[in-house]
C-alpha cells in the first residue's frame, strides 16, 4: 500500500481537471481552500442575473445549489461545515502553514451543494 508522500512523488493533481465536491456547500473564503476553488470566468466577468456561459444556470460562479425542489441557485455557502471539510481534504493549500495539506495539490474544486444544513438531500 502506498502512502501519500509516495504517491505525491509521481502525482499531485492537474490544474486543468476540476473535482466536483457534492456535499453541503463550501465556505469559499476559507483560508485553506480559497485559492483552489474553481471559478466560472464567463459568469464571474459577466452580467449579474444572466446566464453568461449559456449552461442553463445563472451566476454559477463557484458551482450550484440544487438543494430542495426549486430551481438551482448560485448560493453554495456551506451552512453545515461538512462540505468545507471534504473540500479541504481534497484540495487544501499545501505548504501554507494553515491546517493541513490536501490529497490533491493542484486540481480546483467545483461546488455542488446537494445537501441542506442537516446533511439531508434528495
């Protein structure tokens, strides 16, 4: 069985491959993940309230919120904490002296908020 430091000697991730974190959302301003959160540049640089990238979702800058029966929302804020913890395990900054090092050092995370503040989703 390989240990992480052995795996890191030949693979640390790919900045061109985003990893979807399907969980309770993400505190995108968290110091250990802020630099690793995927950003949808057409939406970030586009017009608020418009689907600037023509993907069917409006203002999906960091990902989408599909909690509940209504339409998807751009509000991916983690009101539980679990999604932020999972994203940290996957993509926390490395060698920054904040909390921990992640399994993957280079790939960004896309937030898919699919579970509510109680960790329940359908």
